[in-house]
């Protein structure tokens, strides 16, 4: 029966293509803390030497291309009052915008992690002791998605409220430049 | 059943091997297509009116769409019914050169329509992602554009076939059904035009 | 089966009306079904013998009669249904108690309206109502569509984003009734329940005044430490405790947690042991809910528990 | 047509003499045969082969969805079970519903039509055979797409109804909802095409003598259903497109903050969703009539009533969608109208039931065959579902039991009792015609009784669960609710169902191998599909019969002359008039081709691409267009016309 063989072959083929991408993008990792999260990235950046991290391996957020993680990150962005300073869609307000290409303290995942967890001079509070590593990583991935640093197919789409700016999934990728100042 | 008298038969060998209009299978197939598309348009329009009914004034957060190009397209479409009618008549006469001529003319109209259509989108003065009004307006216009575009493409293929002269009677039937479908595209545009351009003004 | 959530064991006027309607419909339908089944059996028996001498004319007559009967039965049911529907609307009255219930993934935010905002009472996943008084629920949703359903008291109404729906009911017997979200709302739809406590009016008033008060300050040093952890640690990011600096809005208000009977939106009974397990690893008990593992150490956990226990 | 072209009755026509027939058979075999080999298999256009594929594939999806149901039953067998985690459970119940509705129920009933309608109207083939092939490939690719995505953890998890905002851009993380919405597009294209093929075949290709009032009831059912598909499917076409646009292009159809409305989705979806139920149900009514008529050895009682009530059901079916939305807080006034409509839709169906009972009552020695068992169970099982449906039409009661297991019980009684039982009966009934062998009696009865018992054991307790407050779509429940025992019972019942289907499958396989060989009319049926050999030849009939009554095979005295004069060198079919089926003209239907497959592949590429990138729609449209042109482009070898416009006469000569 050519039917069966054909079907199986076809399915196998598609699966080989779809599975890795799909699993990575869709996994709901609410139960365990991702292994990589446990390595505390010892980035210490003082006010005097902004954006000068110690030499270390590139760190990716465990939720880098994970739609669920970034979705949660987007929810936390609102829940933890990031919007009042950085703008509802990251357009910026009293805090710097997050959808542009300028990064005061660096655009790398570990740098953003440090910014969130340790806080920065001129108003960025430290969330370190207050929210879990997992949630910080989710916020990191989301913040990266705001300037198109992640795969568009896994970035969050628009919210069910007032349309303020393009959703993350339609943001054009910005090439990050580290300014060190606003 | 042939059980009764085996040698008695209904001889159909004299029957023609093609027919036009509602006698032909193709006409019925086209009509099914028309029914499906018409239902889709009707539901899209209903959704438009449903959303319109939920807000005090309409259009929301945008000026009313400019009339010019939409109205031009009404004219183009209505006039384009004429060459299509001629093409159909020619087809039913098996008048090949007539078919070639009128289909070419009809194509020009369809092309013109599609070009104007792109200007139309600009004149809506709202983006699809501005709000629900923008979304549903773009949706209606896009839905109809999909039809004129596809019909333009398949008419041009059919015209090409007629010019290549790989023609038998059923190609002529196709030409006449193609004209029928174009009439549907024309007719469906009128209510959609009314909804997009007139409803925000007068309703 | 227990009657925690039973439609046919009503504890309020609305549910009683519906339950009555149910039994009417049940008996009519049961009779109709039996009639059809029996006729079918007889028909099969006769058909087998091929003995029937009935003419098509006679058959036509009986089919017409049967059709007539079923139309009559249907009209009866329609009538019953409309009568009940009318009756349900008669509960609406201006002096009803207004409670605003807001659906969240996956818990219920409950607010007792009051002209003076400061005198509003906010709680979560547990609703106290006075027996014998009409209650009007104002239903809202912050995210997706939920549906508030307390079977012992009244049918469900959806909580639709951007719409304000009303649910009217009245409890006639004091008691504790369970409700549950009845519109699929995502990952933890299954564990989005709530408790309704119907109590005599003066008990209710007592409860209400008690819940207006801010949280009582901690007394022992351990409780003191517990509050500090709560305010400075992860808890305060999401939870509110009136009278402290904890003002998070994205999770249930815990001001009077100690007085509630369940935690995790009706998931677990509110005992020290379960509470400890919940705070230590909520994701194990209710996978995917919005409370992250807090990562408190044993000593911190004990302190927080000691503090939460004081929030009566 | 001119008198010269009119068909005529010929006496002692040599073409009907044995020699003439053999000659004809040889030529037809050659003209209509399906090409061999894999390529041949891929380019198949014979409605019987495609119909068979449709049926087999649909049942394959039925098995998959059944296994998913088994997983759910295991999970729910006891309280606080952790067999499935919530995320997986939500995908599983969504896949179960979506598969059963879109990949099993609708395709399989349409497929029965695809196989049998042309035979029952005495046609050589089906109208638009290549389009039919295309629809099969779209159905297959859509189904594969869904399951591949499911295995890749991108399985839809918002329920088969995908309500926004849950399935919308903000709360429907990832691609899961897009996969669901695009699967809908696949199945919709497929069923709309099948509906078109059936309508054209039924209206224009009935053999001479088969006026509308002589059509078999199953053909009527398929006609009604095809029209329902045509008017219902566009609703979900529109709504699923809007959903995808909301998710990918940030439109606001369902975003209340920008003037959209989540309830708009529910209106559109149920405007399709409720007729969908009747789309599954009405063909089963046709099957019931065929089986009961044949087994009772008499015409079904009240032909006209049967036809009219199917039509009435179809019409009212479009006016009841709001009874799925009683809990959304819509204005009361509207609701009572929908209550009345939902209650009144029972009347036509009950008339049909009474008609069948009357038929059985006055049967001439009723034959209690396996198909009849399935048909008869309808009276006991479906009626329960119908009556609980009446209860659900009542707003106050619905607001209590809506979205509880009471509803789960209700629609399984309706869909399994009202559609799957008759369907399985029809499979047993037509099995000899499709395969040339009878299905085993003993195993047949065994699997029926197992199914009957298992079905009731599974779904009856669910009524009680609903009344005791168990909501739908919960992945677990606390022990304190006391729902454990009933759920355990249901799970055991599910096991019995599984067993019965296993027996059914065994029966199919053994019968295919060693079943008793079936002659052309094993049950003594009255309709034309029994007039040809089992299985039928690729050209269906030799010679093509005509009819002079509603039950041609039961009235040999009303002999009517068979058709001669269709060219057997071409795949020529006889096109007749819509009402009275008078011969009109002869039409050549296209033969085997790879273009439908190629086009389906291109369309699939376009559909899948477009849910990941909006531009995929544009780029994917190009290969699709190319394939369509290749499909449409006329094959050479036909007489080319001179550039000069030919006169009508010369052209006619050159053509015939």
C-alpha cells in the first residue's frame, strides 16, 4: 500500500522539520527553574564604569526564543510597573525607551539581567531580592523582543488594549549600540 | 432497468457535447462558487455593521474615507460589464476573434480596476491596526480585492488560451462562465462600496 | 455524591426555580422517551413477523397524531421555560447588596461596593453573603472570558472583558457553597473555584466590619520578621495587605487571609501545613499558576506563616 | 436543442446485444481505468477511489481522536490524577474536538456521498473529478499538518471553539491558535469543494427518468447537506481569518479596547458551529432511510415528509446559534426567540423518527441485519440526546448545565447516537458494494452490542456528573467533590467502546481477506448502486440504467430503456435537466492528473507559510497560481481552430 508508506514518510519529514522549532518555541517551563538560570551572572556595574562587564561567556536568556516565557515577561512588565517609566509598549517616559537601538548599560542578556536584578543609578530600582530569577529571565527575553532582538515568530503579539505602538512581533530588528548615557 | 426488454435503448448519441448557461455543469459550479463568496461577503458586511452598531459615532478615530477612487471604481466595474457581456455573446456564437477582442477589452478594465484599487487603500485614511473600524474596512476592501485580483488572473489565462487557439467548444463555455463570474464581482462591489464609503457618511 | 455544587439540591430561590423546571422537563422527556422506545420495540416485533395489516392511510394518521403530541409536549416545555425565566427576573430590586467580582487567570477578586472608597471591602476567592437578601453581582474580567457559577444558588453568567454583566441571586439556607469557573479560561481553568458563605445577616455584618479593618499589626518578633520578609521580599510585588507597605495588585488581597477557608482559589484548605506547601512550591500544586516558587528558606517560611496566621 | 439532436428510443439496438456490450465494456475499461503505479495512484480522480481514501483517512483520524479521548478518560478516572499535566490535557481535549468535528465527522459523511451519490443517481462518474481529488489532498495535508504540529508541542489548546481573547494575540501564546485557525482553512476548502461536486452531480447528472421526486432519500440528504456546507462554512472562514489577522497583523476585530468585540467571534463561530452539527446529522438521516427501507423491504413511509423535514431542519439549523451563548448575558428578548427555534427544530426530526417506526411497523418480514441494529439503536440513543437538547434550549436550565458534563453527555448522545451509529451501520450496509465482500455477521453483532453497552456506560453517567456540578474542560477535580465513581464508570465504558471498535476493525480486516463474496445486490436494496457489480467498475454502469420509479430495482415491471450512445473513447457523461432529468447534452469529464496534487501541495505551502510570516501568503500564492495554470491549460492534440472565425456549422462538425 503506497498510501501508508507515503503518509508515514511525509509525516516523518514534516516532524523532523517542525519538532525542534516547535518545542523550543512552545515549551511551558513553569515547573522547574531552567538550569542556566541558577548561574548568577556576577555582573557588577557601578555608576562610574557603566557597561563594563567582566569578561565571561555570552549568556542567553533561557526564554530567548520561548513564546511562553516572553508572553509571561510581557505580563510581568505590566504587573511590576515597568510601564510607568519605560512606557506601555517600551516607548520610554521618565525612563529610557526600550524599543530603540540605544542601550545605556548594554543589550546582552547578562547585562539586561544585571540591570533588572541590581538596578541602575538615576531611578532603575533593583528587583533582585524581590522577584525570582526565572521571572527576571522572562523579563530579559521580553525586553529583548521589544527591539526585535528575538525571532519574530516567537515574540509576543499585540495586547487586548489601546494600540500604542507596533507589537513586539512586528518590531524591526534594531542593531544595539551601547551609549553609556541617555 | 434493462431487465424488461433487453434490446430497447435510449440513444443519446445525437446530443450536443456542450451547452451554455444553466444547462452546463460549469455554470452550476460557478454558481456554487458565487453562493459561497456571496455568503462570505454578506457575513463580512454584517460584522462591519455589528461593530458599527456598538459605538456611538462611526468611523472611530479616523476621517471618513475619500470618495474619489472608490467611485471611479464603481464606474469602471459597471462599464466593464459591457465587454464581458460582448465576450459572452461572442462565445455563444463560437466567434473566436470576437471572444479574443472582447476578453482583451475586459482585461484592460480589470487591470485598470486593480490599479485604482491600490489608490483606494490609500484613501481609506485609516490603518488596519488603528482600531476595529480600520480593521473591518480593510478586511472588506481586501476581501473584494482578492476576488478582482484572482478573476483578473484567471481571465488573462483564459484569454491567453483563446489566443493560443487551443480551443474546443468547452473553452467557449468557459468564456461565458468567466463572464458570469465577473458579473458577480461587479454586483458584489456595489453593496461593499455602499458600506465602506456611504455608511460612515449617511447611516 | 455530595451536594457541594449540585443543581438539583438548591439552597436559594433562583436555583430552586431552575431545579423545579429541571424536574418538570425530566419527567416529560422521560415519558416521551419511553413512549418512543416502546413503540419502536413493538414495531420491530411486528415488522419481524411482517404481520401488520395497517394501511399507509392508518399509519399516516398515527404519525400525525404522534407529531401533534410531540408539538404539544414541546409547547408545554417552552411555556414552562418562559415562566421560569420570568420568575427569575423578579428578584431584581434596588436595595440589593452589590458585590463586584472580577475574573483573573485563575482567581476571583471580590469587592463589596461602598459609597466611600475607603470603606470598600476587598477579598478574594471567598464571598460572604447574608441569607434572605437579594444579591447583585457586577461581573468584570481583566483578561479572558470566565464564567461565575454557584450551582446551589443560581445559573452561570460569563465575565466578558469590556462588558459589565449582572448575576442576581438569593441564598435562603445558611451554609457553605462551592462555585467554579465554568468558561474554559486556559491552563488552570480546573482550579479556579470559590467559596460562598451564606450566613445570617448580623453574622454577615460582623464579618463585613471585621474585613473593613486593616491588618492587625504583628505582636511576636517572629511575626514581625515575617511581615518584613513579606514587605521586602517577593510577596509584596503581587499581594496587598492593607495597613502595610505591601500593595501589589496582580494577585489576591491577603489582608484577611487568615479568615478564609481555602487557598489557591479553592485548591487547598487554608491550614498552616497546606499554606507552607503552597508558598514553598505553588507550581507543584497548581502547575502554571501565576505565583512563582518564592525560594524562601525554612526559617523565613516559618516567619511568613506565623505572620499570615495573624491576618484574621 | 434542435429536434435533430433529441434522444430517441431505439428497438433492438445492436449495442445492447451481448457482443455489443462486450465490445463496449472493453472500450470503457480502457477509457476509465486508473493509471497504475505510484504516479497513477497520485493522479487518481475516480470518485470511488477518492471516496474510499476519504473514508479510510477520516476513520484513521477517528482512531487518533479516540485515543486522545482515552487519554482524557484515564486522566479523569480518579480525582487529583497527574497522568496528564494541564498543558497537555488542554491540547488533548482541543485536538479531540477539532479532529472529531473537522477531520472525521464532516469529511466522512461527505465522503460517503462522494462514493455513493454518483452510483445512486446512475451516473458514469462525478462532476469535477479533479477538483474532488484536490479536496482530498487538502484534507489529508491539513490533517497531517495538525498532527505534526501537535507532536511538536504546537497543538491547539484553546478548545475546538477557540474563543478570543483566550485564543487571541495577548493570551494565546505561541503559534498554537494559528495552527488551529489554519487547519480550519484547510478543511473548509476541502468540504466546500466536495459540496460543489455533489451539488453539480445531483442536480445535473441524474440518469434519465430520475426526476427530483424520484431521488433516493440519501441523495436528498447529501443535496441538503451540500447546501448547508455552502452557507455555513463561510462564517468560520471569515472568523478564523479575522482571528489570524488579529494575531499576526494586529487588527482589532475581537479587541474590546479598540472597538472590537469578543462576542463577534462567538456569533460568527456558532453561526457556522450549529449548522455544523446538522451537517454531520442530516447525512445520517439519509443513511437511516436507506437502511430501514431496505431491511423493511418496503419504501420508507412518507417520502415527501422525509424530504421536507430534512429541508426544514437545514433551514431552522441556521436560526438557533445563539443558544450556545445564553450565558454571555445577551438581552433576554432575543434569547426567547432562539429558545423557541431550538425547541421547534425537534419537530421535523421527530416526524422522521415516527416515519421510520411506521416503516418498520409495516415491514414485509423485517430483516434484523447488523446495519439494522445500528439504525434501530438511533431510536433509543439519539432520542435521549434530542430530548436533553430540548432541555438545553431553555435559557434558565441552560444557564445551570451549560459547559458542564451534562452538555458533554448531550452532544455525544446526539453525535454518536445520531450520526456515528447510522454511519457505522451504513459502512456495514455498503461494505459489500465497496469491497465485493460481506462483513462478518457474528463479529458485526458483537461489536455492535459492545459499542451500544460501552457508549451508554461512558456517556450516561455524564448527565449525572453535570447535574452534580462537574464543569467541562477541567483536567482534574478534587476528591471532595465525589465525582470519582461516576468518572471511573465512564472510563470503564470508554474501555468497552475501545474494545468494540477493535472488534469492528478486526471484522473489517478479516472480511476483506475472507468475507463471503457479495453479489451485486446482497441486501435486496431498491436503489441504483445495487444495479451494478460489487465493487462497481470504474465506469460505474454498463449500460447506464434509466429509471421509471423511486425503487427501480423493486419494480422490474416498470422497465425503462438503458442509455446508449455515450462515446466510450472519451470519459463522457450524460448531463440532464435539473428538475425532470431529461437528457440534455454529453460532457467529457477530465481524466487522471497530477495537477490537483501539485496544487494542493502549493496551497499547503502557502497556508502554513502564512501563519509564520504574512508575506508567506504572497510568495506562496505564486506556486499555487502556476499550478492552477498548469491544471487549467488545455491539453494539446485537440483540433486547433484556424485563425479565421469558423462558422457555427463547421465548428460543430469539427467537434462531433
